[in-house]
């Protein structure tokens, strides 16, 4: 395992930011680390990256213990924090060479060119960082996080400030990196998680409330919802009399939203009803639950 978190607790005076948190992230895996504001996401990331110590528990990165082998841990990690710390008076290439020098990167100029190409900084590489837009500053942050070719990338809100085109490019880059590295990213953009993450860990009030593959978590619901359009008028009472149907809601002329239990696929019942009553089904669509809905369900009022 690239990241092993075991029974981590973090106290700020009497306030408990993390409560007995445990999870693992394997090699070449992209994991979304989600939670509402104040849930403990940034605290957990700072502990893994050796910025702050835990009150209790153990973390290992690539087999190295954060308490006993912190320098080795830092060599394995590339970190992009939420508030991207950059030297605004330095030029882009100058800054990347500086960071690479701290990591004692060999052939530093060649590596800087690779990072500039990888993150799409070509047209801005000769500017001072202070003159860059927020989106390009974020790209510089990504480049510095990867300059030493770490095995683990930890990114807190990595696409903040990017326009739609830049979003697409950086998401593609993260997916590409996930084939070679372990990627742990925190974001409030659920579409981003659905697009790039293999697995999702959700934390709320300092505790893990979900840890599963992204597509499995999207099925975390107790209802099925089907929208169906008939070619003629049907009665609400007839639809609600079907086995498993809890509610039928008219949304348009001859179009209904059917809310049913999960005991059986309600679409079969609807087709059988239509055939029996000599009615045609024009369209039928089973709604897929969005990750945002699951997130709200798991973190609201807990």
C-alpha cells in the first residue's frame, strides 16, 4: 500500500478534528477525499505530508513512518496544498529549478522543461509568477509538486481557478498520472471526482462515513427513480397500484416520474402494465444517482 492510515486522531486543544480515522490507498490508484468544510480533510492531508503530527495513530507512506522517517516520507510525496504557496517575484522556470534543486533533481533543466510541457505552461514560462492568472499559478503548483517524480501525489483542490478548457486538460493529466502514481485529491467539484477517481473516501466531522469505488457509491440509495412517457393518458392510481411503486408524479403530458423500492426493477412492471392495457411506452429512463446526492445524504445532519 502506498498510504496506510491507522487510527489517526487529531486534537486542537479540546476540539477533535479527526477521530480514529483509518484507510488505505494502493499503488496506481486515484482516490477522491471528500467532505464538507471543517470535516478534517486538510488536517488529514497535512498529517500524511508531515506538516503536522497526529495526536494518536500511525501513518505510513510507501512503507515509511511519518513520525520516525519523515524525510523519506517527504521524498515520496508531491503536495499541492489548498492555498498554493508560491514565490511571486520568481520567474516560472526559475522557481521550478529552485524547487528541483531542493530535491536534488538530476538534469534539472531537462526536468523543468518536461514539467512545463506536461502542465501546459509553455506560453507563460518566462513570466514572473506574480503576473500569472490564478489558473496558471495553479499549474505552477502542480509542476512543483511533480518536479521530483514522487510516487504519491496529494492535491488539495487542484483545479481551483481553472477555466473549462484548463479543467479538461488537468483532469486528463491527473488520470494519466494515476496510471503511474498514487493520487489522493480533495475537491468540492463532484463532477471532477466522477470523471477521474477510482475510489471515494468521504469524511464528516472527523470520521470516515464512506469508503468505496466511485460507481458503487453512486448506487448508495434506497430508492429507484424511473421516468416514463406513455402515448396516452394513464391514471395515477393505476401506476401507484403496481408492485413496488411508492409514488407516481406527473411531470408532463403522459409523462411520469415513478419512485419505487429496490426490491425489483420497476421497468418490467411498467412494460407489463403498458402491454396489458394496450398502451405504448414512448420513452423510459432510469435515473442514475449522482455522487453529489450521495455526498449530501452521508454528510447532512450527521
